[in-house]
C-alpha cells in the first residue's frame, strides 16, 4: 500500500471561485491518474506475476480533477501555472469565456457543469471540472430496513467494519439485503467496491466518493508517467457492481475514482444512475458496462474512461469473473442516457458485441436504446501519439460503435442531439456499424452476428473533424438500415 497521502494535490491547474461579487477563493484540485492507449511492451517479472501474467497494459499519465458543489451562479477562474498558451473549455461553445492572461480563463456557471479544460490541443492532461448540485441527504424511501452511513473521512477495510475483503483480497461493501440505503456523506471517501448481489430496492447516495486510487498499480510512486501498468488484478471489481438478479437500484450524487471499471450491471433490472462522476484508468476499464440488463435510466454522468465510456452487451463480456453463472440468457433492453459528458481513450458508445453463442435457437436481443443531449470528446489521446495501423483502426475504432456477433439482433437504437468534439490525433472512424461473420468475431465469441436494424443518428453536431486522409472513414454494413439526420453545417 502506498505511503503517499491521498488525494494528491495537482500542480497542473489552479481553480478559484467567486460568488456574488465576493473574493476569489481557491478550491482543491487533485491529481487524476489516467492511462495512455494500450502498450504491448514487456513488463518486469514481478508485475506479470502480480497481475496474472498479462502483458498488455497502459502507460501512466497525469491529469487533474476539481469538483465542488454548485449552489448559486458562480464565477470560475482556471489557471495553468507555467503555461502561456490558450486554455479551452471543451464542447461548451455556449459559455462565454474571458481570457484575463495567457494560461488563464474565467467564466460564469449558472448551473451544474461537467467539462474538460484543456491546454491547447492537449486533452489527455486536462482538468476535469465537476460543479455538482449539493445532494439532498435522503435515506431512500420512508424507512430503509438497512442503513449504511459513511461519515466524512477515509474508510478502509482495516478501519471500518462495513468494509470487508473478498476471496481475492479486494475491499468490498457487500449488499445482499433488500431495502438497503448507503449514504456516503460529502467529504467521505470509501476504499471499496460496492457489490450489490440479488438485492432489491437499494440506494447509494450522499455526495461523497468511492476512492480506489491507492489500489492502482504504482500508486506508491505518485503515478510517475514513466511506468507501464499491467491491466488489472484478477478479480478486480467495478466500483459499483449490480448483478445476480438485483432490481430497483439507484446510484446518485457519487464520484468514483476506480481501480478498474466504474459501474457494471449483470442480470439486473430497473437501474437509475444520476449525477455521477466516473473516472477509470487501466486497460478494459469502461465507465458504464451493462450486460443482460433491462430498464436502465442514466443522466448527468461525467465519464472519463480508459476504455469504452458507455457500453452494453448481451449475456457476457470479456472479463470472465464478472459473468453471472447460472442465469438463463435474457435481453439487454430499454436504456436511456441523457445530459451527460463523456470522454474516453477508446470508444464512447459500444452497443452489441459479446454474448453467449449457440445457447438457444433464437437471437440474443439488444434493443430500445436512446442517447440524447450529450457532449462527447471523441477520443482523448495525445495529438502527437503515433496512430495504430489502418487495419487495427478499421477493426477496433468508432466513436459510435454498434456490433453484432454471437447471434445478436441489435435494433431500435436512437442517437440524437449530441455534440461530438473530435480530438486532434484520433485517426479512427466516427461511426462503425458491422454484422460480423464467424471468421471476424473477437474474443471468445463462437458464432457470427444476426442483424442490426433501425438505427438513427439525428442532429449530431460533429466539430473539428479532420479531412478523410487523416482518419478512417465511417463503417456501415450495407445490410443495416440506418437513418442519419445531420445538423445544418456539420462535417
């Protein structure tokens, strides 16, 4: 375990607030570990042993995070010490920005905000800014039977009896009882994954955070950007793991600093995600990852992920210990995502892909998705990074990615009113829609796809898209029915 005190203050940005014409006051800015795209260099023997012998990993990079509660219109001033270029507020052309000096910007927030402040074309090392509404500290329902409360402070398995360790030694808060409410108060950070297995009517709320930063590889070095990470510990859990037939689960007003994925749902129903900050850094670390889930409502999410930001499969994914064994295949259906800000080092949206092949004589269904009123940073990679080969990008890229394999039937997916800011250096495709044959499938899939149909893109505002020779063209399977309604003047 690291001897470094967490959170680690960031030296890259300074943030100040001024309310109602008062004095400027500083607010804390902390280091946010993020990963560069996958590296296939070999690791030292001790790393291969600790992380299961897997050779693929990511290189460390530093970013910054600032979050505060928004109560009234407030002026914000952001300064990057030692930087003389332009700071930019990504994907918010409607906010007036003043530039009092090089390396400094000021703007007024009339409501909650999720944004990334970048230095010129450098998005990777930018500042994630979360101005959140102060939470209403309700305990969920009139009187939950089980109430778990975390007061301000840092909570670990060694100091809080609510945190135990699973069979892999990872810290967890296990929730298996119905009518359970967890309150993580403002100023509280819990070093544990919340494992909700089979429980009904569960709420996690409060305005505090789940902080697994100290479990990340090389946390003891303060995340030097010269070390390579292995991808994940065997058995690593997402910060919020909802599975085993769980129903009626709400997660709101929480920030997650993850050592693997953010939120994963498996064989679950009636899930609500609201006002969340989700930050992941290692290989395969998605922001929100859904399998065999029905009725998911997500809104006001701020996601910055190493892998896919918001993704859904059918009945399994590529991480075997996150499968729910013993459950019959079920559809993945009725998902909405609204009013969110998403940035990723990989794909933003991935719907379809993994499923249990050949287990029944009918298709695996993924259907009825709506994504709207969102802001997207296409791929947050450094602008000077050499792009992967064209063959690799053609197979793996896509800001919007819809894929059918393992007998999947993907249908009725609607994207509308979304602003996409293309990050310099991203050389992949914007949209990738493909029904794969048996010879094209990825990972452990055994059969090809079924079909994709009834897909629409309406009022997608593409910004800063490079010329065709600088990127992979969009991929459209000719058998797929796709409707595209562009905004005026886009692309």
